[in-house]
């Protein structure tokens, strides 16, 4: 149809130029051309309008979709796997079979510091925990955004934990100390105060009998924000006791490379002799901020190398060296057991 019309137009044009009687044909050709132009304008404006409408509606719907996405993200981001697993673990564990656990107020004391540590700084919170306990998955979850490292005294329990929870970082240490060697070890550490057992050093290169020096190298370079000592075992005279963990925490806190320059150190079973006397020696009464039931809380500051001429505590007269019976000392802080 269209083709034959176009052919007619082409045939008509030359004849209309040469023949006078072809006026009507020329007029009809002009009318056809005009009507084509109208159609063309109509189509162009129609498509322009349609295109503009499409643009507006897609922009609106994509914006709506984006805002819907962000709303659902804040409301329903999936629970991280370790937190999910921890919830299941604590919901299903038979607590009457748990050997020892922290009390509600002791848990709150640690949790409060972990919360502050995770919100007040832009850096992730570094948490070092001595002891694999009932609370292991809890600490790992409470510090989910940060770095948590566990130190255990049994390679069996460490590998069992890692198998079950591959996201947990844990190392085992062979402790060489014994609870009944406490005072010998403290005397030894006094003699070595300017050498192997000094308060500011990289323990990786220390031969101090109280130093834990066989952890992965990087552990000694981390600025630990929180150190929790709830292991190794210390119930029996031949148990390893926590003097090495407490000494190590005292040195890590003083030797930190962190800008904050202070470390929260918690010592559990603080009512026992080893924990109390070792804390007094290496964490110091001046740094004790709170005792919650059996949990001592210290805040230990970074120390410059030449400060205090190699002493852990500023008031040496309070330390074991000048007192024959440190436990008989009466103090508003120290709990006597
Ligand atoms: C929890 O363990 C105790 C001791 O083994 C047992 O007597 C008790 O039945 C257990 N409770 C549940 C709910 O499994």
C-alpha cells in the first residue's frame, strides 16, 4: 500500500511541474505530505512522552527498592555464625554438668568493659583470654567485631574447640609452674627484675620462668585492650596456677604499642592465694579498680622503659620483697580467704 502511494507521488511530481491541468494533483500531494508531517510530529512527541514517563517511573521504583533494601538491612541482617552457634550452645547446655562458671555479676563486669571497648574506639577490640571455660563462646561472641585469642593448657581441648568452632583462635601452652612453687617463683622473679623478668620487654625473647614465650610471634605485638585470666587450673598444689598468666599480662600491658596505652586486666578466682599474691606483685594494688565477687579488675598503663627503674608497682614497700607475710597485710582492697 505505502509503496504504491510513494510510487504515485514520484510519478505525479514531474507531471505537475510541466502540465497546467495538474494543479489538483499537486494540491493533493502537498496535503499528503502535510499529513505525514503531522503524523511524524505526533509520533515524535508520543515517544518523547513515553520515554520521559518510563524514566521517571523507573527512577522512582529503583529509589523505592533501594530504600526498602536499606530498611530491611537494618532490621534483619543475618546473625553471624559464631553468635548463632553460641546461642544454641548456651540454650542447650546442661548447666549442672558445668565444672565452674562465672556468676552473673562477674559476667556483667567483663561484658561492660567489652561493650565500651567495642563502641568507644574505631579500632576492633583486642581480647586475650587465658583459660578455655564455659564462657569461651560467650567471650568470642561478645567481641565478635574484634580479635579474640584464647590460651589453653591442653592441646586436646584446644584442638577439640577448633574442630567444633573453626572461627575461634586458640593456642595451647605447656605451663611449667606449680601452685606450690609460688613463693620460690616470686623470689626468682625479684632477682631477675632487671634481666629476664623485667616489666617492659618483648616476652618472645624472654627466658623468665614466669613468661609465656611460646605463643605465635604476632601475639606479642598486639595492643591488647582486655586480658582475662581464667586459667590454667589452680585448685591443687600441683596444678600449674595462674602466676605465669598474671606475670605475662602485667608485661604485655606495660609494653603495649597501643595508642590507648592502657589494658583492662581481669583475674578470676581472685580469692585464692596464687591469684591474689601474683596480682599484687605484677598488676599492683594501685591499678586495682574493682573486685566483683571472685573477679579482680585492674587497669594497667603503658610504662616507659626507664620509668621506676624496673619495678612493676610504684609503691615497692607494698610488694612481697619487703614483707615476710604479704597475706597478713590488711587493705581495703584485698579479700582475705
Ligand atoms: C543434667 O545433668 C545431670 C547430671 O548429669 C542429670 O542428672 C540431669 O538429668 C541433666 N538434665 C537434663 C535436662 O538433661
